[in-house]
C-alpha cells in the first residue's frame, strides 16, 4: 500500500522532474511539489522527531497548519523549522530532519519517551531544586541542551524588501469566496488587493472534489476565466504566494510574499517581500482548518488529516496511500471517499463516530455500493507501529476492538473557521453549537468575513452571503454563481474530542499538541492541580505554544477541558490568538531598514575633506564627526589628541562644527520668548552680541546649552548641541504653540543651512585677516562674544567671536555650497601659520582645561546650573523661565548637592579614569561586600598637554566646600586608589587672557 | 499603529506623530506663588484614565503643528480631533464609549476573544 | 541638474534650486512683499502649490510657505529678498538655499518604487496634483510636491548620499 | 509546607497516574472582611501576601485579581533579572531582590528556574562607554558583581554576535554575571501556592471597581463580588494602578504605556547569556525551550489595549538582524503587548499616601519583573509597619515634591 501518482491532477504542478536531498539521500519530485508532497510520492513518511519525547513524527497536514513535518534547509543558510508542507522543492535543494541524534530512525533522545511518565506537565517546576548549586551546574545545562527543534541557522544578510499599500479593500484569500468578492468589485472605484497564500487561486476548487462544476464550466476553466476577468480590471491587484500574518488596528495588515517559490532563493535579489497594507475594509475569506481527534498514538507517522490527504491528491497529484483507513465524525470526508474511489483506490475501512441514522443516506449508499468496510457508531481507539503506522484499533458500536493493518489513517474531527486574523483584529468569536466550533461574531474593525471563514459551511448560500455582506459597497455587482455539488450538503458533525484507551498504562498517550508533546493526560493533570483557566493551562502544559500555535488542535483541547470541568466551551474560552498567523521572517520584518541602511549617516559639507585628511570619525547621533585626525598610520589616538591640543594652543586649529543645531527665532515677542526658554537674561543684551546659554527642563535640570546671538530684540539665532537640536526646536515649537500662543514668534531650523567652522588658537586672528581681508578683527572692532555678517563671493558669511577652547577664536557660518571652498581657502592661508584640523576629542580636552562643561558628559539630567557653578547664567530678576520654579524645591536648593569641581592627582604621573568614584579611604577591599560610601564621580578626565598632568572634573557632594581636600579616586582594575585633591575646575588661564587676547 | 487625522495635513500614519500627554494642563502663570506640591503636580502628574482621554499630539514628521485629540485609551479609537484654539468637546459627547474608570470594553480591548 | 538614473519606469534627476522658508500669518502685506519678488501670490489654501516659470510656491501649513527659485539667481539677490522680508517683524524668512537637496522623480512606476520607501498614500485621490506634503520617506523627513507628471522631493542635504542610495536601492532590490 | 515537591513525590504520583495531585491553590469566595487586601494577583502582589503572612504574621489576607493569576505583566515580560543600577537606592532595592531570587526556588520548594547566565549591556558609542564605566564603578562600590568586558570577551560569551560590521559597532559591554532570567509564570504560581497554604485567600476573576475611603482612611474595596472590608489596602496593579488610585481621589505620577515583546521559533541553544542594547534597542535571551525572547520598546502614548504599534516591533527586529547575522534566517513566532506604568524618573513607587491604610507599589515601568520578590518583601514590610523599610524609603511619593528623584533614565541607564 504505497503512494501513487494521480497524473490526472497535474494542472498545478508540471511533470518536470526535480531532484533534492533529504537526510543525505537523493529523491525526485515534480516541479510544483512541496517537500511533503515529494516525500510522500517517494513513500517517505517519517520526517522528524517531537520536541520533548523525541517521538517519530510524519506529515499531518498539507499546509501552513502543520505541527509535525518541520525540516531544516541546508541549502538556504540552514534555515530551521521550515514546514515541509509549504516549502516547495527546487533542483539541488538539501534538507535534513530535525531534533534527532544520531539519525532520524535511531534517536538517542527517544529515551525521553521511556521516561515520559515522570516528564508530565509541570515536571520541571517540581524538581531539580536541590542540592544547592546543582541547578546551575548540573540540571540547567542538561535541560538547556535538550531545548529547541532545529539547529541554529548560518549567517545571512537578506535583501528582503517592503511594499506599502494604501487601498480601499483587501480580500484575504483567493479561494472561491475571495474570487467572487473580487468579481463583485470589478471596475468599481475601489482600489482592491486580493491576497492569496498559494501560487494559484481557487482554494476548494483545487483542494477537493467537493464542487463538480461551476457556472456550467469545469472548475479549472472557470478559475482561469475568472482570474482573467479580475486581472483585466484596473482597480484590482492580485498578490499570490502572499500570506497575511498580522491584522493590526485601523485595518493595517502585514503580509509576507515568498518571491522565490520554485527555485533556490539565492538566485533572487530579494527572496521575501513584506507588504504593509492600510485599507478601509478587510474581507476575510481565508477559509477554515480541519482539526483532528485525539486517540492513542495519534501522533504516529501515517496519521493524516482527511482533507489534507485529499489536497495531496488534487493539488499535487499524489495519493499518499492507495488504501487508507478513514475516521470521521462529520460529512466532509465524503469527498475524500469519492476522490479515492474515482481513482480506483478503495479505503480499507471507513469509521464514522456518528450512528447509522444520522449519517446522510447518500454517504451510506456510496459506502455500500463501493463495498467499503464501514463501522458506524465507532471510533479509533489507537494506533500502533514503531516509527510508522502499522495497525489501527477500532472500537466498534459494540465496544469490541478490531485491529486492521494499514499504513495510513485519515482523520477528520470537524472544521474550524480560521479565526486567527479575525481575533487579532479584536473581533469577538462565538461558539456555534451546530458546527461545534468558534466562528466570527462581532467585528471591532471594518472586517467582513465570508464563506467558511465566517462559519458558513454551506455552499448553497454562497451567493446570498456575498451579495448581502458586500451590498454596502458602491457599484458592486450582483453575483449569481451556479454550483454543482459533488458532496454532502452540510457538515452534520457529532461531538468527539478524544477516545478512551482500551488499556491505560503509564506509557499510553493521546496527544493534544503534537509539536510540544502535550497529552490529554497532561491536560487533566493540570486541571487537577488547579490550572483550570485556559491561559494557565496553556502556560503550565505548553499546549498550543508550538510553531503551529495549535491550529489543528486548540479547539480540541478546549473540548477536552470543558468536559473535565463540566462547563460549556464558550465559558472555558480560548487563549488569545497572537500575531503573526504563521511565523514571520525577521529579515522580512527588517526589510531594507537594516545593515547599510540601519540608520542614515549624516555628513557635513566637508566630509570628503575629512576623509582625505585621515579623520577618524565618531558617531554623534546620526552624524559622522571627525574625532581626531591621524598624522600618520602609526599615530595613536592619544598621540593625535595631545598633538592637536598642543599645537592649537601654540598656533591654531579648526574644527568642523556644522553638526551643531541652529535655530532662527523671530517675531515681535521674540525677546520675551527667549527669556522664557533659557535661564539667561536677554533684555539688556546688546544687538549683535552673543551669549553662552543654558536650557533647563521644567524639573530644573540642565538639558542643553549653546550660544544665542541677538540681531535685535525681534530676531535671535540660537545654537544647540549636536544631539539636542531636534529636541530644542521641538520644545520651542511646543511652548510657542501650546503654552504661549499669545507670543508672536516664529522659529525655523537652520542647522543644515550653514556650515560652521570653529577656528581658534593664538594665530587665529592672523589667519582670519588673511582670509577675510576687508574685516577688522581687532579686539576693539571685534570683541569677544560679538558677531557680524560679511560679504563673501556672491554670498554672506556670519562670523562670531567665540571659543570653546579658551583660546582666541572665531566661528564662521557659511552656506554649505561655499563651505568646502572656504575651508580649503582657510587652510591655504593658515598653513604657514601652523593651522591644523582638530576633532571632537581635542575640543573636549581643551574645554576641560578651561573647566567648561559638556552637557551629557558632565551632566546627567540630575544637575542644576547651580550645581555647575553657573549661577551667573541665571537671570535672577526674571519672573519666570522654564525650570526656574524647580530650583527652589527643598532638595534642589539644598547646600550639599553634588557640585562640579576639579580634581588633580597628587602624584602628577598618575592618571584618573572617567567614571570612577571619589572615596575617603586609600584602598578598597579586593572583594567589596558591604557598600562603600562615595562622594561623587569623575565626569571628565584628560591628560593635559598644557599642564603636563592629568586633570579631571567631578560631581562631588558639597564639593564647593571641599576645595583643597585630599580625596581618593577609585581605579577600575585595582583596589588601589589615586590620591587626589579637589580644586577649582578652571585649570588654565583663569583670567581669560588667552580668550580675550 | 493607528491613523491620525492631522487638522492641517490630513490622515496620516501614527508613526509621523508624537504624543504630548494630557491636554489642557495649563502651565502655572506665577510659578513662584504656588507651593512645591502644586508645582510638582504640574511638572510630574498627569491624568492616566482608562477610557476617554483628552490629549495632545504633534505632527512631528510633518507640519510640526500641535493639536488636541480625544481618544479612548481602552481601545485606542480616536473620537475627536480639534485645534488648539478650539473649544474642547464635552465629555457627554462620548458617553456611549465611556468606559472609565476601569471596565474593559467588550470590543477592542486586548482581553477578550469570546463573546459572552 | 544631474541625472541619477532612468531605469524600469523610474527617472530621477537631482536639481539645484534655491529656497526660502517663510513664516507668517499671511495677509495683504505679506502677499505684496512676495508678489513683488516673484510675481506670484502665495497660495492661500493649505498644501496648495502655485508656480510660474521662475518660482514654485507652496503653502506648507497655516503659517508656513516654501518658495523655490527654479532659475538660479546670485545668492546675494536671494539674501537681499530675505532681508527685505525680514524687515517686517511679523514675518520670518529663512534661507534654505543650499541646505536642502532636490530630487525630481518621474516615470510610470514612481508610485510603486516610492511606496517601497514610504507609507504615504500617493494615490491621486489622496494626494492631488499641485499639492504638497511633509512625510517620512526612507525614515527621514521629506517634503513631496506633486507636480502632475513628476514629484519634487526635498530633504536635508546631510542625508543626500543616504537618500540617493535608498532611491537607487528601491529600484535595484 | 503542605505540598512538598521532589523527584520522589513525582514518581509516586506517576505511579498513581498523576491523579492525586492537589490543587495548588483554593478558589475561595471572598469573606466580608480582611486584615489586608492586596489588589493585583501578579508576582508582586502574590509575593506581598506571601511575605505578609510569612514574615509579619498576618494571615487574614485577600489577593484580588481581575483576571487570572499572573495575567498582567508577570506573564508577559522578557524575564530579565539584574541589579546593576546606577544610583545607590536602586542598586540596593534591586540587589535585595536578586539575593532573594538566588534562593527562591528552594524557599518556595517550587522551581522558578532562575538561571544566572549573566546579563550584558552593550556600548555602541563613546557616550555609552562613559555611562557604563561610571555605572560599573558605582556598582562595585555597592558590592555588586558588575564589570566591563571588551569585544573579545563579548565574542567569547556570544560567538554569534556581529560586533564590528554594523552601523553602530559594539565597543564593549557592562556585564553582571549574577543576572539572568527566570520562569515568569512559576514565580506567580509558587508565591500563590505558598501564600494560599498560609491561609491567604486568592480571589481570581474579581474586579476591584472602587477603593472606598472615608475621612482620609481606607474602608475597603468595592468589587464585582461585592464590598470587601479592610483597613489596609495595597495596590499592585501595574498599568491599572492609577485608574484604581483615581477612585480614591489619588493622582499618581504614572502614565500607562504599551510595551511589546516577541519570541522566535525554538532552536538549539545558541545564546547563553542575556544581551541588552539600549542604543539600538534590542534585548535578547534564549528560553530553556529554545525560543529567542526579544523585548521591544514602549509606544509613546497612553494605552490600555495591551497592544502596541507594529513599527515598534520592526524597530527592534531590524536591530537584532544586524547584531546577530544568523537571525536573518529566523522567524518571529509570537508577539504580544502589556501595559506598563511609567514614572517620570523611571523608578518605582513603593509608598504610603495621604489616605491612611492605602499603599501603592507601582511605577515599575519596563523593568519590574526582576524586582518581584524584593519589591514584595519591602512592600509587605511597609504595609505591616505602616512605614517603609529602609530599602524602599527613597521610593516614596514625596520625592516628586522635594525633587529628590531617583532618576534612572536621566542617568541614561538601561531601563529594562
């Protein structure tokens, strides 16, 4: 009794032969075969091993719902856990089975099956607790080694793409109902997307013999004509090989398209496409899923869902077994019977749980006419066989056990509307006691369900349902499809979830979750331990937590639990269906927004010059900033920074400061606005002067700093830190629009409109004079913290006298178009005067020598201006500014807050590390057990080339009162400390002679 | 990810917007005249209702304009959008969806699957 | 102007325009000032675009306009206009001339490719001809101007290389 | 302990076909009155009842839960446990908890599978390095096992990580070896079982609708099963805490936000520690079942829907595929969301309030799971003595008035 090819049904696959390798052995299938259909064609039924007990597992279904037949694809970077029932074969494909060692047939792990009686639900929680230390060293490593199904894949850099869609209607499912819905919408004003998970449309028309003909045409012919009609309509787009996985709020759908269905994905540019769809209406015509029945050893390879068996016959042209046994509790299996008999294959036996009188007469007649051994009011008690099904035990209407040898058993326990997406959308489902299943009830979003997806299993009402539910759509055509059925009219189902074991042993098992090895016994044990809520049950037993999310079994577990608890299934409820509907590739989710496009690299107008001049870059937000410039390959960062710093203080240096945020503020009330935004007082500030400024949060803490230049009382230009730019502009807009709409003020970001150069050092004036020969840079005409605008070529540049290094310095603002040219001109002119480029690290060092703070380094969101000794920047006479009120709270105003101080080592050869803490003991215990009190921490530390020793800044509790105090600074790799002294943080030029020179 | 109808740009994906928390919280006009506790209330405390919430949004990746919205935080449905200078709609307007203080809405909450 | 590429139904040109961002509550005085410079009246309805052969003028929000110089002028002339505008304390004009990059995108498949980079609804019924929109494209802030047979897309110039690579990538992958 | 679990007891039960297991907890109807009512049957609430009964001799307690035990954030989080916080107050609180974790399985005789596989926080830029070095130094002085590891050591611990060929390279990490993960549901179940044994009534599917107060004192709670009297009510309802507080006229500085997480399909062990990255928002561990457990970020708006934006998931996934090149061939199995209550300073509130007898344990934001036993322990102390334990004294409500915040995000520490 082996598989046979049904070449009559080869319309979806071609007769082109494809060879592939499974577990090292070569097999041949046809183009269009899935791995499962090809293996079945080759009479391979054992595919893998289960999660916990390592029991043999075969092919249970013919689609996405498959819990068992998971494989690893070596020829695709070793992709694990792929469904053999969905994945198509291609020439040269190499696959292996999972979770077995050393081989699929002989798996050492199956010893777990012998121990299975004690591995019952909750086993882990109740043991492995002692003796002390054993959990970490012994038990856990063993448990972890047994984890997982597939092996880890190999490195892979995908080129998956994203497509956004904005449409009016999405039809999920290109089966009969989806096609009819699409047909209704032909040439309407709606933009429609019809999404089908398979490579072909048609659903039931391809899957079974249920429908004989349609509109008087052969199924295949009708399908072709209908698809042509839909394709011709400009408003409808069809996406095939695309699965809707996620139904988010506001009818936002995620769908995954397999763009490499029939050949090795490596030959495609992008093997997956993720569709992000926003629609007005969602029509769910995504059909149903058949469920199984639990009986003893219902997990054995050879047991398959009845409708899946039929799908293999019609879709893939393979009859998995010429003489299977059929076990059912409903009439949907009638078409399988017909399909088999049509092909001359006679089922060995037909077992129906229903009694004679409740089975439709045409079915009984058919069985009789074809002389098929029939057992009614009967059930499968169990199956036996090692690695593969050998024999089934039937319990007949008189409770006798009859054993029949067979290699395949087809089971149908009923069908469930596929409500996964519907519940993801937060629609409510309702128990249908006629069809014994949950079906969609109230939608939360603009969702319409059609056909079996809506719980309507009756083909005769198809026209009525579609016309009725879609009647609100403007221009939708009236549909009248004529179906000629080949099957029973209705499902006519009788309730059964599991069958009783004839002989209960410690080892006898009926499975409820095939992938996770959850048995019906586990369910009853869990309930008896008090896990009687369905969510508890799921978590305690791991039921329905596998990669299939219990698609063929979760309703069964509810049925079983409801019996144990003696409750209605609707009162037991279901667990919440989690997206995605089926596992969704991480690569597809990431799309192109990763790897080289993870985050934009923002570059300044003179980036190319920096590269040419050996800049080493630092990431500051998205910006690439020169960190330091390497003089030659062997120069270290420390050497470069020391060199840059020394030279700048001797001659001059220039920094690309273009990344600094710049905001132009203007309006009648600009002055008042600026007074409210910043701590500083701007009222008395003279036009064309600049000021160092602080911005606080309402909590009184320093959030940003910069320089504000006043053109006049109505017009200001503010700079911000590089990272703070968007936030500062955002805050300004927020306050202007929401808190102070009465203030007439506008602001624009002009960050990108100007390149900014900071040139500083004793020779900077001389260089500026050479570059801008018409400008008077003398101290009298161009004093510190003033600015002006000057003509340059056919544009204007703004020059401000300001400095962050403590040296004489200028900031030049120039439109980016002219930036590189000007930068190079400055270099030509400065070369002889010793001008060098410098990076952010040197800037940080030089400012530390002057005791200037860097917001975000010397502050951490818990520091007030007072803590930084920047009281002078607070406009005390101002009635209000952002954060002012917070400064007078009891904790913020207390005396011994952490304050910014300088720290220098007593031994000048010693180094102080950033981030280390200040303590009052000379040496720390090597293994600290009890907390050691500390006074504060080092915020900045550099080796000062000017002072030739380490200088540091620190936030220290009551630091202002501790000047001259000896303290100790911890070291990261030692219990020794660095004996140091608390000093004023201005280490160099306290009288600003250099700055004002 | 829901949709927000920016009063100036039209309906856009929520990812273009930033939320600004509770609406109609007025910054004290004379901060110095109020107690530490009152000030703390302004700086740190915002309503956090389950149900009808008057809140602010800004079209941060669009026109950068602020506006107000009434949203049901138990379903995320936006019930009303209005400009900053428009009068806030009365709570009565939303009585039919009002679920505050703590009840779960039958539809649209994360907690129910099965119809009772 | 430089052609980036023309391939598979998508044509991309990079342009050099000058640009001024204007903030104002509008009104006769504002109209007069800009009309003098451009011979155009600022569009009054939100998101609308008007143009002539020298200028393109878009209203970006109730208090914000974008003015493009389609034919390059000397920068000092643009700055002069800005300075004239700014002499009115109720208007803010900021020079955006060289801080933005400009891409003209045409071709029958432009919506298809752009919708690989943005969620923005480019269908004409949602994004009518001669209107503009600010949105996210390839995760960065952009302005899009629907000029009927083409889109003009602008973004900050620090993103130039990134944005160009994303456009190319959307066609190549 | 009445229910004693061991391998022998499992075998005994196996031989009796697992039919003689006792219920882990009763399902009592609420009494008219209790000495203490705990609102919220998650790990923190059940733990509080457990410690009240065990350490403070109070047995007449009800834990009232709207859904089922552990149905809130206890059953939804990514189970990361660590204590390497910057500020002393936080470090002491979280390490108090970590020390309890280390012995919790044997204390409860229920295996919560606390796996001390270590937690690392990756540094991706100079700012991260500075922040982490500072934190490590503070941790060390506070007696915590926190150290800096370089990329070589990172590669040794997590060979699948890509440290250099990415937009923001990995420059090093802060590592706490004592950190790890635990089985989240088991914590709730274990506390519930032992609390129940000591007489605590655990009442599920009972919703507290109003906290009743009079003259500044608590009287009890109005529930879906009627009014229940108590002079002491402890609210531990995470995302819903401010909703409940509002019924007693209390405004808390909390905002409830969606927080999402996801798991991959199970694979054989490949990542043997917990890796967190703040800069590229990706944190990953591998469960004992083989699933990669991945935490995403919070959405920027208040919501009680237990679902977040899809873009937040995408944000995390695009970071992890770059960081772990093998994840390019992995798939997301499930995603879900919870409601987290976030404080302005990213630190919790474990505090009394203006109403006598009313206590709050909330504001855990995105990182409350790790604190479960420690938080429960000090909260029980606070309720029993009507004053805070010295460990939670700093986490009072009045810190927002004085300004003495414990600002963990101001200090740029990773909040999870």
